C-alpha cells in the first residue's frame, strides 16, 4: 500500500492526538513482553506523570502524519533528552520509528546539541541500538508498584 507521509513539528494543539498515539502504541504491545497490568500502569502515566505533560507541552518534537492521521511522534525534553517516542500499533516495524528518530536527532544536532540521552523500554532499546545509540546501564523503576526494566542510553550525534 502507498503511504503519503510527512514529518512536522509538534504543536500544543496536538496534545490529545499524541495521547491517542501513546495509548494505541502501549495497548498494542505483546503481553509476553509487558503484562496487561504493566501496560495499564504505563498508559496511566499520560495523566499521572507531570514529566509526561511537560514533554508534550514544552518538548520539541516531530510527528509523522500519514493520510491526515498522526501515526507516530517523538519529543525532546529537556533539549538533550529523547523523552517520548511512540508509533501506533498497526504502523510498528515498518521503519516509521526510525524516520521520526532521524528527524529528532537531526533537529538536535542542528540546534547545537551533540549528545542525546534517554531511558528506553524493553521495546524501544532495540531500535535505538540499531541507530547507534549505546547502553549506559540497565535500571529498574516502579510504576504503580510494578517493576519495569529499562535502559539508560545515549548517542553522540
């Protein structure tokens, strides 16, 4: 099928649509990787975590639009940190995450930032490794009493 794609800067008006992508992305995760409970706890960050709100409101980001629908997005907040990267479930593993990530990295470099940091999930860290990000360390965090493993990663741009 033919996709008509365009990458654009995120605006404040996109908030609700970006949350939709976020929920769609999380709900589509294989339950062998994250349980239903983990997915619910993770999704709830959209309204319980102030850092999430700040990333959407104050972050610099790119959205990928396909046939007038936002299918993925990423934000930097603060400027040297990849804070959010999500793609809708039925658009995963098609290279769209890579497109968005490329855009974010290029944008950071153009604004004078030469190193990005992030905390990556068990899912996104594989994409980041392919894109030459490096693992600093693995860590465990707790959300709603459930433990999540993630990777602190960085990339020299």
